[in-house]
C-alpha cells in the first residue's frame, strides 16, 4: 500500500511530463491547503453548539477531508490532460475562482 501511495505522490508532486502552465495552475489550486491546519483546528469548536450534532460531524468531516479533495482534483487534472486540455484546465481554475469568491465575499468587506 505504501508503494501505491508513493506512486500517487510522485505523480502529483514530481510531474515532469506535462507543460509548465498546467503544473503551475494545479499547484496554485493546492494553495488552499496552507490555511487548512488552522481551519481544521478551529473546526473542533463547532462541537460547542449541541443543537445539530449530526450535521456538525458531517461539516467537521468535510473540513478534515478538504486537502484530500484538492489532491484528488489535481490528480484527475493531470490524468485527463492527455485527453482534454480544456477540462484539465477547468478543474484547477474552478478552485481558484472559488478562492477568489471567498476573498471577495469574506475578506475584502472586513478590510474596507
């Protein structure tokens, strides 16, 4: 099993067969992993409100699995690039647009 995980890691992070633009685009979409440890730590405080404990477990589970989702999208984008460059580019661009949406909606109004 560790050999299979190592091969996935090498495929995602040691990619040399694809053009640089798709690699940089996918690595840019992985930047969302940087604030994840703080968000994951803060998610444990979601259990302070015991009204909807079932949905809280789901939300915390999704927060914890967020980096896996980003790496899966990057893996799929690299795999699909040989067949469709448009779809392979759309996957990381959609994530980057989501980051932009979050910045505009939540971060910019607090600065102004």
